[in-house]
């Protein structure tokens, strides 16, 4: 696994420090630069701006990204404008170097944040995340779910929630209640069609806001339904939420498994432990004959999990009831608790919780 690279970090900081923003002050003196994170040659950091300044800082963001990418040893750089922090630039103040966790005090009372991810869309990631969250709740835990799949937010539908979250204070959103789970989704606050055309920095800004401005309170587990894929938005999310672990959802087809492998590699790159793989739509049980049909070459996930040295947490059938119930906002774990599929989700949730408790994954450091 990769380790932080302090030499590269300080070289990047030195170069980026000289870039001037629209106020003509060098970035290094501005107090706007976040901690610089470098893993396996990939660099990430934020420039803090106020929401009204975001457009005027785009050129400086690009310049900082280019300068960071040109540092020998850096293979790629992702710099985003973080319009959520109140920028209080002064030329006399030393640069602030907040840790990603300290940027998100809203996450302070959450014991574990677990990402549910997939290498590509349509594999049932959101359905799995929803039912795992409910199964964890069924274990008596305090659970939240953050729908960070901003390109296709599905938690409003999956939980059957149509209300808008209330706002407390200046901008803190109160999560909605879905069968006892605290639910927050970008789908509650923006029109889906709008989110689809967002560019990278806006996507990251939205994710940052979802991490920062939600009144989660004390939770044992926050499940994060990640955007599908393994691009920079996913990597930034994985990095900035200080995840305890990740669950990868895959279908049995080879192609999806290749994507799943990319998902595993992405989390390993940022030192997030893989809690395991879930094989979704694994097999089909025929209503009429009651027989199990292996419609895709079933078992691929088991082999892949063994090859990668991560557990296969479970296999979920291609179950028409899962689809029906999901579409109706009646998750199967709650509405058909005696079904085989609900039992499979519960077993997965138990293993996740056991691994979190055993400390197989790093629990989150306390926020000071
Ligand atoms: P993703 O989040 O990966 O894009 P979704 O969770 O939105 O995928 O699922 C895609 C579609 O597949 C949805 O219509 C959902 O109801 C259906 N689905 C997911 N898992 C199953 C399953 N195990 N059996 C049957 N249908 C499923």
C-alpha cells in the first residue's frame, strides 16, 4: 500500500505557493491552500474560496493543478476549489493546513464511514448500499446513508422519500428518516438533470458540501453510496471522508469484475481497507421450478476475491422482488425480512460490522 510522500508534498507546496490568485497575492501566503495529499504519485488538494469567488479562481486552480502535475515524480494532480470553507485570506497569517477530517466536523461523531462502490454503473450498488444500511440498523446500530452518487442519486426512490430536508442554522441540512436510517441525498436538493451536466470541480464541491453540511449527529456507521467508477471525484471522496473501509459491488460478468478490480485498486491506493466484495445478481431462482439458475458464469467474484485476498461477503440473487420493492421505495430487508435475499443482506451487514469491530479496517481518528 502507498504511503504519504512528504518530499513531493513540500515540492508541490513550494511551486504552488508562487501562483497568484485574482487578488494578485501568492497562494502560499493566502491561507487558502489545504493539506497536500500525495499517494502513488497522484496529488490532491483544495483551494478555499468563498462561493462568490469561485469563478474568478478557476484560472488559479488550473495553474496550480498544472504546476503540481509538472513536479517530477507527480503522475497526476487534482485541485479543486472548496467553496464551502469560509476563506479568510490574510497575508500575515501562515498557510492553514487543515487535515481533511478537520474540514468536516459534521463527521466527528461518526465511528465508521464505509463506502459502497462499484467500478461501473448499473450493477446494483445503490440497492445493495440501501439494504446493507437497513440490515446494519437491524443489528441495533445507529446508521446513516449518504447518497454521493451525484450523477444518479437513487436513495430518494429506494427509501420512498419525497420530502425536502429542513435546514438548520445557516446551511446545515437535517437528514430525512428512512425506516430508522438517517438519509441524505443530493437528489433531495438538486434537480437530477442539473447534476448530470456538472463538471469535475462542481461535482467535488457538491460532495464536499454533503460531507460538511449535514447534521448526522452520533452514528455507528455511515454508509456512503459512491459515484460509480474510479475517477478523480471518487478518489477525492475516498480520501477526504477518512473511510474506515470499502465494500465493492460487482455482477458476475467478467467485464464488471475487471471494473471491480479497478475499484479495489483505487481504495488500496489511498490506503482504504477493502472490507469485501458483494456479488450481486449472482444467480436466478426460478419462480416456477424453484431451481437456481446460474445465468452469468456464477462464482467469478469468489475467484476474484480470493485472488485479491479480500473476503467475498455474500452473493445476492437476481431477485425480481428486489427490483419491485426497490422501485416502490419498500426495501426488501424491511418489507420481506424472511426472504432469502434479506437474509443475505443481513449476513453481509454482520460481516461488515464484525470487521469494523475487529479493527480490520482503521477506525476513524477523532476530530479535534
Ligand atoms: P447502481 O447503483 O449500480 O447503478 P442500482 O442499485 O440502481 O445500480 O440497480 C440497478 C437496477 O437493478 C435497479 O432497477 C435495481 O432495482 C435492480 N437490481 C439491483 N440489484 C438487484 C437484484 N439483486 N435483483 C434484481 N434487481 C436488482
